[in-house]
C-alpha cells in the first residue's frame, strides 16, 4: 500500500533531492526498511544502531504524532501521509 512520505531538506540528499516520495509499507517500522532499500543510508539517519527511531526526529502520520499512537508500530494505510520532522534546537 502506497504512502506519501515528506522528506525534510537535510535528508533530501538521499532521495535525489526529492521532497516527497512514495513507498509501500504497512507500518512506520516497515517504512524505515523500505526507505533504506530505495534510498540507501537514510535509515541510519532516522534510526539508531538498535533500529529504534532517533529521539531528535519526529514522525507524523496524517498530522498525528506517532508518539501518541503506536510509535514505530503505527499502522499505515493506503494514501496516508508521513511527515519526517527533525527536531530544531538553539537559541
């Protein structure tokens, strides 16, 4: 099932400068694997060595923060939109 993934500017170097890509995945966890198959190296920026999502990267499915859903096990459906948003800090 195809989902639309919004790629933040710092990660677009992995997606051939594409801001939006489509992937087939049934969950956020599966999406990480699919993204890495299509765009090698991107998963290392989104997940740690244990495969857990990095704390400083936020994921939203249809504008809902996955931390309040099922985390990396959040189900994805045909036509969903996944936003990847790096945390911003500074002063």
